[in-house]
């Protein structure tokens, strides 16, 4: 009889065998994204920092401002007409 697979609440989010709990709450996601930003910004030799702005480097945060309601509405219209 085959072993029953279960969904784990832990996953290798970064690769390389580092197992972490999957973020669920807003606070957990913010902490994860902050840690990820720092990891990317402190390892510039991996070739993934060409998109990073000076402001993001200064703030040590890869995120951007959230989309406005107008931005979302514009993209929704574009997605339905493209």
C-alpha cells in the first residue's frame, strides 16, 4: 500500500534545503518579505539585483507602493480587452 501524502506547513522557500514555515498572516508575510529583501540585497553577485533601485537599496526593501484602485481598474480593463 502506497504511503499517503500529506501537505506540509513547512516548505523550502529559499531553495538550498532551508525549510521554513509557510507565511500565513500579514505579519508573517511582511517578515518573510523583509528577510528575502535583505538576502537579495546582501548577495549582489547572484545576478538578480539589476532591477533594484537606489531607493530600494537605501531602504533595504524590494517592495513597492501598493497599486491604487485606479491602477487595478485600468489593468482589469486591459486584461479583458487584450
